[in-house]
């Protein structure tokens, strides 16, 4: 079961131990991690902190997703080997 309130996009970079991640439905939420598993764990904790910050600063909070997904893809600027 995906225990996230929002969808998560994890992007692999040219470095094997450097991943970026963000939640498309949660403006301003991004992060970096050393693995896919680390990204998911950091996102779980980070989303809660981000939502608390939005609440504290009286910014709008998007409704949670009923069926969140995790997409793992190459970062857009990664060149594929020929």
C-alpha cells in the first residue's frame, strides 16, 4: 500500500546514488535522495512537514489523492546512451 497523501514522481539522474523527487499536486514540494526507497521515505516524512508549513502560513492545501501513484523515471535532462 502506498502510504502517501499525494502522487510522487522520482527521477533518476546520471549519478547512481542521486535521485530527485516531487509531488505534482503539492506545489513547492521537492527533495533529493540516495535511492528510490530513500525518496519514498523522505517524501512520506517531508509531505507531512510541508503540509504543516502550508497550514502554518495559511496557504491553500490541495485535497489528498484517493489513489496516489509513484512514478519512477529518468530526469528530463538525462541523455540516453546510444
